[in-house]
C-alpha cells in the first residue's frame, strides 16, 4: 500500500487512510470502503464494496486512487426518470382536481317513487289510462295527491270523478270575477249547464230523476 494509504485504527473495527479520504468499515461479516471525497445520488459519502476481507478492501483503495470518480449504478435510472415525460393524470386524479377547483356538483336527483298499489293492480290498459290522466291533471295545475285521487275514483272505482272535477272548476272560474251574489248564481248555473270541459276532455248533462235532459235553465233578473 502506498505511503499515503497507511491505515490508522479508528476503533470499532474501523480504519482510515492517512489523508482521511478513505475509511474501511465492517459490515455483516464483510468490509466496505467509504470515500469521503465523493457522494452518491443522495448526497451521502460514496460506499464501495463489500469486500470479503480487510486485505481486499486495502487493495481496493489502491485501485480507487487510480480510477476516476465512481458513478452509482442508480444514477442512470435517476437520470432517465428525470427526463421521462410526466405520467398523464388518471381519471380519478382529474376528477379530484376538478372537484377541488370548481364548485361541488349538485346531488343526484332521487329516483321517482314507486307507483301506488292501486295502479299496479290495474290491467295494462287501465294502468296506462290512469297514469296519463294523472299527468294531464297535474299539467292543469291539480295537486299530485288530488290528481291521484281523481284518477283512482275514475279508473279503478268507475265513478264520474273527472266530470265532478270539471264542474267544480267551471263553477270556481265563473264566480271568481264577481262579488255580486246574483251574478255569481247565474254564472254558476251556466257553468253547470255548459256540459263540457275541453281541457279535461270530459262532458256531462243534467237530467231529472226520470233521465230526461234538463237543458238550458232560464234565470230571472
């Protein structure tokens, strides 16, 4: 070994060259050389080895002085990773980033409620008739609960529920514009005897107890 590589015992099985550049340390039954003048990719002193014996480590120091700086085997991988194109963000990452930069999405609408049992119990043709009638009533401003009750009475129970509703609507519309009692009565009678509500698609007629049509009602002023 060159004079400059005379070793000094440091204790704990460690040795150091005279110039302080190299240190020999035991490691799991072998020996490694720590080069204090070079660093690895993590900025730590470069470690060479392991070597099977202390003599082999000493000989490796002589060879290390003749060689240039030793590059870590990980340096090439790190360089490739630094120059590689950035991975495209996943859909989940995009969604997370979008959610953090923008307003939260509105909650999903709840599913429609199931059909009432009385509708499910109808025959297919009557079921279609009932659902269409409910939709038509709601489109005319009838409350959903009232629309369902009218449709059930009309389709399931066979009652003239739509005609009843039509007469009520005609009377309310006739008497609403006036505060005069006599005028309201005349308007109500005309509404009842009109016998038709085109919006609801229903008609009716007044008859006596013998089934004879009453027709027009003359009203005294």
